[in-house]
C-alpha cells in the first residue's frame, strides 16, 4: 500500500516551484529593466526576507493560529458554516486577505 504524501510537503514543493518559476519568468521578461548589480542586490534582499519571514511565520504564527483556532473555532464570521472544504477555503481566503492588509499597512 502506498503512503499518501503529507499536504504540507506537497504545498511546500508547490510554493517552491512557483517561486522558482516566477524568478525565471521575471528574469526572461522583466517588468522594468534593471542593472544587473541592482538586480543581484534585490534578489539577495528579497530571498533573505522571504526565507526569514517563512521561518518566523512557521514558528510563531502557526502555533498561535492553532491556539486561536482551538479557542474560537465556533465563534466569528464562519461559526455557522459546517466544517468542510468550503469552510477551509473561506478561512484560507480570509486569512490571506488579513495578511495582505497587514502587509499593506506595513508600507
């Protein structure tokens, strides 16, 4: 019997693949022409920030989200929705929107 791969591993591979695909796409068809020295500096800064933010989010946010989810799973915007794929999708979209606004306010 074959083991089912963990969803976390599948998502990690998908995000890594997407990140690399976007790097290749940006390199081949850049939105703005940028000198190579500045491009290397930007790549280094953005890659470091991406990796650091993912580590911090993984270590701090996931444990906090689990505590919040455990304590408040049956209250809030999605409390009346039945547990299942639609609720999970809505939760993901709302969480992603919250992170976007947090990012926006940080600028």
